[in-house]
């Protein structure tokens, strides 16, 4: 296991600090639980006046000898607000602030990013049951790593690693700042006829419009490729008298050489027949496939993980749990153990002035 972790670290360093390296974004299996990192058009897309959300991801502990402190971990937190009843059609706009931190490997390679989001929800009907949303997002980030934790091949003294040996490597800066710009579109419809039980949505986002330079070496370029993300989903009632709905969703993204698709469905059991958007329990599987890298000359796509997920909505709180069962080429090393995620959100209103907009529940 030690050799595997060192090999992963070595490959990571080559990718991250090489002249032509192209960095990629962290991912969440519960992608809808981190709406402001998924698509800025989702800012203010909820039934209420404000939303506080957070999600935590831990992965690859099985490879790294079950370290007490996970070496690959990601956290995102956000606050956004919805302001409605603009004009005769009931337009709305949303404003939000999102924070993301990501740490990877022994080198503690990581990113801390803060983004400000704005979205305008244009009503497409007088009933206020369908909207087209445009969102923009901009922010600043700090990226860095700890060179003191790196180990190089020429520090092997014949018996083992010797930290007193000068590695003779050209070391760049240990951290730098960059600015980032993202944009997105979203369409959503929720039928008022059955209090929103039937709803559909689709969105598209482009991240890193300014393709910021990710190189740790001054004067060299390692541009962060633009990321294209498409999402779609629905809530489908299983009969008028049933208190069970299907909630399928799909997420497809492409970033440089990377490709990923998540698809699956949750089964929603809501507790109060008169309030289908209220307290509920969800459970269901998702399946992730990814593009194979060109280094192995295999190309095409491959299975990556089966995601088992569950969620509880109660009194405005949304608690989500998921676990990735790994089925990639690392399966022998991971014993199918992949990543764990925990998400929590709260949607609230301002008393008598609380927004009553019916929209998809993410």
C-alpha cells in the first residue's frame, strides 16, 4: 500500500507541476447537493427565501492504509437567497456566496476558493410555474502544496528514503492566486396542479471562462481547461393516490481530456399526502462512467463507481449520505471502497413574506 500511495503521489506531482499540465476540478457524487459549484444558474433555485448548504467528501482511505486523517478530502459550503415577485410575471433573482476547499495527497495539494454568484429567474408563464434562469459567478482562489512532504527518486540512499539528500529538483512557488469566472443557464417547470409533484429541469454551465493559469512556475503556462456541465432531471408521480415518486437525474461533464457521466434515480417517499414538497425520504443508486485516459492507449469509456445514496427532508432540513463502490482499474487496491459523502442543507423563509414558489427539490 505504501508503494501504491507513493506512486499515486509521483503521478500527481508530474501532472500538477509539469509545463503542459492541465488541472481538473474536484467532483461530488451528490452533485445536486452543491448547487452553486454545479451551475451558477441554480443560485436562488429553491422554495424559500434563503438556503444554507454544505457537503463533505472523503476518498481513497482504503489505498492509503486507512489513514486517520483522509488525504483526499473536499468541502463546499454556500449561502444563497431568493428575491421574487419582480414585475407582472413574478420574476425572481438570486444572490449567493460559495466556498470550496480541496486537499489531495501527501503533498497537501489544495485549493481554497470563494465565489460570488448572481442569477436572474425569468418567469415564462403567468402562473409562475416555469422559469428560464441565467447565472454568472466570479471569485478568487488560492492553490498551493507542501514541498516538504514530497519524496523524489534520487533521495533513495540504497536502503530507504533519506530526507537529508538534496533532491536536486527545480522547485516552483508553493502557492499562488488566480481569478475564476463561470456562467450557466437553467430551465425548470413544476406543475401547480399536483403541488409540484411533477417537475422537470435541465441546465448547462461553462466553468473557467477565463482559463486561469495553474502553473507553479513563473513564466510557464498550465491553463485550466473550460469545463462544460449538463444536468437534467425530473420528479415523476407513481399514481395519483401513491405517496411515492421517482426522481431520476443525469449529470454529464467534459473538461479537457476528462469525461464523466452520472446517472440514476432516487425513489421518494413523502410523509404527508397534502404536502408532497414537505418531509420525505429518498433512496436509490447512481452509476458513474468516466473517459479512459490516453496514457494507457485504451481510450473509450469505463465504469468508475456505483453510488448508493439516501436523503431525508425534515422541517426544511435536507440530510444526504452517499458511498461510492469503486469499480475502476483501482478495484484490486481499493477492494471496491471509494468515497463517502455527507451533505446538509436548510431552506427557510422570512415569516409572512416567505417565498411560495414551487420548483424542483434538489
